[in-house]
C-alpha cells in the first residue's frame, strides 16, 4: 500500500491533474488513469475535511460545555418572570 499524501499535497496533485485534463492533450487511456487518480485524491481530501470539521466541532463543544447547560440562575429568573403578574401580551 502506498503512503497517502497530506491534505495540502493531495490538493496540489489534484489541481495539477485537473489542469492536465483540461488541456485535453492526453490520450483516452492516460486521461482515464489521471481521472481515476483525481477521484481518489478528491475523496481523500473530502475525508480529511470531514475529519477536520468533526474535530473542530468536538473542540467547540468541549469549549462551550454541554449543550443543555444553562447559566446559573436562568431557570429561576424565567420562573420569577412567569409569576410577576404582568400582562405578557404587551408589545414592550
């Protein structure tokens, strides 16, 4: 099995393949081989981006704390407002 290049290297290789294919000077077999390599590199880049997105999401969630946590006292404030006897239909 060959070593897979890092994201930046794979992206540069993919861009070079696209440029070569767009020139239209390759024969059918060479073009198909380059296209297949491009698909492989594209999938590798997409996977790397998904993994990076997941990692960022996990780090953000760790920094923000649990999604269902409330700042201290917010449940009490909401309950107090419900019992204040004011008309909730007022526009201000």
